[in-house]
């Protein structure tokens, strides 16, 4: 059952403003023991009335300060140094804290440390509602919006928020309640415009995209939200709009925001309840925004009139790197500010402006994020639904060219290329000696088209889903196994349709050997289908480790070319392979795929049948006569010369049913390998490639 207080909070009734004059600390109500009554999952700190708080006490972080060589990355010896130094701060429910600092000051590292994503060594205490903030607790009830978060092309704004809600909002809420929650967040973030909600996400301007990314996290109602540079590259109006919306949301729902700012404008200063100024990892000031000017005036640095206090004190705490002398001078100046704050800043850190007459919150609203998460089956269905929504996006947004491009690439590209090759192969004469090279070339091209096109489409269509997977999995939405299964199920359906249509053009259009019952066509189609899916999964595995799409594409194409040349029996015959290479081909799917298609095309059960003609339509008979260009007695003789070995020249190393079954075994094996690869924790040097 959903708690009785949930609808009032979820569906539009704002919580009263809750500002704290002091920082009282109350234990959880008796009987709660720190657990939410409806949460049977991991420990979740219970937020008591007026005590929602995030505190950092003497937090230090040592991380990488250089890129390092490949060997250093593999051995974990990348140069490291101190990034954060004794950082202490606090923020309470209903407040927005701005973390100010120039480039290299440690702003982003601070967010990584709070979110428990930082790579390196962290010391100190991080408390959420007076309880240690672990990575699991952060994933459960907090959120991060990074500067480089990506959206999935092909979805509208409403679809994007809808899928975000389905992946993160508790299964205790039904469809209508989740929809109401989405509508509430849409209104809170100023996205409630019919035209905007139907707009495809790649068509959004920067301000709309930022608000959408924030809304995607707010839809699950996190207690604390960390946002990296929400106003970067925005014009003053849109920058003010976003900060004002965050401030309003924080006070309306008693939530906490910690945002980083590099160039804060004066008009957003009243919207920031607290400010923390960092310089080279040290705290120059942290406390209420309204007391910041008084503190700096007290230590001898008053802000000039008509000056932006945020930028003035940020510049005051910035190290000048233009020359060695200026760096030394400014660094000494910053050290002085840091020391002064350690000795004189504590009263300003804890002091809060008077809140007399302001209402207080008798009961803190329910934190939706603390409720049990959606089940794995639910998330799997959501991911599959999201994939098919993109594939069929032309039905929802028919006027968007990108929607038709996705459909054309995934469904029409292969049949179109097969039609192009049909123009060259539609007059094959199966009774001619010259047809062997032509038909063997057709088989090679069929396997090559399937493999190359699968690799190319995977690299360019899978890339945004891979990026989104890294971002959503780090937030605890789902794991690698669920993601891979959704990709496999979607691809199994879409690839079957596209391979069937393309195979029909090649098989019947080019006049390949048919048994009249469609069996050979079915074998041909599903062999191509297995190869397509095999290469797609192989490329997906590579893209887990190789970030750049073109690098992943070149790698997988190199592997596929090896398969085709050495194992398919279309370029280099099995007869001529060295023993070590012959046995190596048994470990590739193309060894069996090529055998099935070649066997279908060239094998005849009665080898005494003369089915070939030499030059001037002269029958070859059973003698190979070079004068009439009779190299092969019949197609079985051709097959024998391709799939036999010198030690056993009368044995064809091909069996249709066995090899067809092994194609499916390789496809299934690659599914298991892909699931395993996406289940193994990544090394730190690979994680860094995909850091937000």
C-alpha cells in the first residue's frame, strides 16, 4: 500500500517552507529504527522533521592529477595528488547551495565525493540526516545531474520523462500516479508547453535540454540533488530561470540542491541560500549567502559598491596562473584566506538569518526515492519499450527526419543494399563453369554485407544507448544484465525482419539453388540472421571498453575480415589452410555459416549427374578437360575442393544440420559472453573514459 501522505505530496500539494534557524538534531521516531515502514530494502536514513541535512566534516580526497601512460593505467600507478583538503560544509532541507570556484578548484571532485563516485582515496565524514552516506544510500535517495549527461535521440520530451519515471519510481505507484508525478515535475521545471513536450530531444535548445535533464532526476523525488554547472553557456535570462526553479522546488518540497557555478551572476545571489567558495581544493568560505559580505568585510576584504559579490569573492580566491610570480603571489594570498576562514569563519558557517514568522513543516513529505525500486522485470520491459518507441518514432513524430532515419537504417538499409547487389547477380547460370566464381562471390558478399552492415549500424545506433546505460546504471536504475537483455530482445525482432527481407532479394532474386520447399531459403536466412546478431553483440562488447565509435568499428571490422577470409570457405578454401589455421576456424561462426550456405548451393546428392558445361556448351563428362575449360566435374566436385583436406580428399568437412545448429550455438554463446562482460566491474581506467 502507498502511504496515506504520499498523494498529498506527490500530486501537487506543496509542502510549507521549512527554513532552519539552527541545526537541531533529533533521533528517528520510536519504532522506525531508521527504516521507512514500506521499504524492505537496504537501510535508508529517515529524515525527521526539520532535520534533513547533508554534512561534510574534514573531507579530503586524493585522486589522479595527470592522464598517465597506458602502462600506468593498467597498473594503477597514474600520478595522483590532493584534490580536496579538509572540506567541511552543511546544507539543510529547502536550501540551495552554490559551490563556486574557478577551473581546477575541486568543484566537480566535491560532487563526485558526495555521490561516492570519486576514483581515489577519500577521508572524512559525509552524513545524510546524521547517518553515514554510503554509495547505496546515495543511489537510493539522491541524484546527480552532470554537465555532459546525454539524451537518447528519437524520443520526445514527454516520452523521455515517462521512461525516466518508469525506470525509477516505485512499483507501489500505478500508471496514473506516475503520470501525475511526471506532470508535476514538468510544471515545476517550466516544460509545460504542448509544443515543447512533443519536440524531439535533439531539437531542444540548451536551456530546454538542461531543464529536461534535471527533470529526469527530479521525477523520482531525490532528497539531495547534485547539479554540475547548470548555468554554463546559458544567457542571463535562462540562467536565472533555472536557478529560480531549483530554489522554488527546494522550498516547495523541502529538498536540497548542491550546484556548482564557475561564473555566477549577481541576480542569482538572492536565490542561493548557502555558498561555498573553493580554491585548489581548500575552503575559502562556506555559509549563508547573506552573511558572506559581512565575513569578508570583517577580515578586511569588503566588496565594492555596485560589484557582484559572488564574482568579486570568487576572483579574490582564484589563483593567477599567467606567470610563475603571479601564481606564487596569488597562491599565498589564497592560503591566507583559507587560514583566516579556519580560525574566524565558524560563527558565519553556523549562523542563519532569522526566520521568525515563517511557517515550519510539521511532517516532512514522503521521499518517493526511498520506496522500493521497480523490479528487474519492470525495468526490462521499460527498456524494451523505449527501444521500440525509438524504432517506431516516425509514428509519433512523423515530421521529424531523424525518426525516419532510424527506421530506414535499422529496417530498410539491408534490403536496399541487397537489391543493389541483385543488379550484378540476377543472371547467374548455374550450368556454367564460370558460375562457380560468381556464386561463390555471391555467398561471400551475402556474409560480408550482413557482417559489415551489422557492425556499422551497431556502432552508430548503439552509442547513445551505451552512454545512457553508463549514466543510468551509475544512478542505480538497472544493471548491465538487464540492459543487455533488452538490447538482445529488441534486436532479435528487428533484425529478423530486416534479414528476412534482404535474404529474400538475394536468394530468389539472384537465383540461388532452391529445393522447392523453402528449406534452403530458411537455412540461408537464419544463417545470415545468426551472423548479424553475432557481429552486433561482438561490437557491443567492444564498445564497452572502446569509447570512440570509429575505433570500435575499425576493430570489429578487422576481426570480421579475418573470419570471412580464413573461415568462410569463400575466399580461401579449407583445403589449402595450414593445420593450425584449419583448427582455429572451428572457433568461429563463419566456419559453419559458410559451410551451410556453400553446401546448400553446390552439393548434389548424386555425384554421377553431369550438371556442368564447358566452353561452347560442351559437356564436361567425368573428365577434367582444360581445352574446354572443364576444371570441375560438377558442383559437388567444386564443394569437395573447397571443404576437404589433403589427407582426406574425398571427405567434405561440412554437414548442413550440424553446422546450422552450431551457428545458433555461437549466437547463444555470444549472448552469454555479452551478459558476462556487462556484469563484470570495469577497471578504473575504463570507467574514466565514460565519466560524465
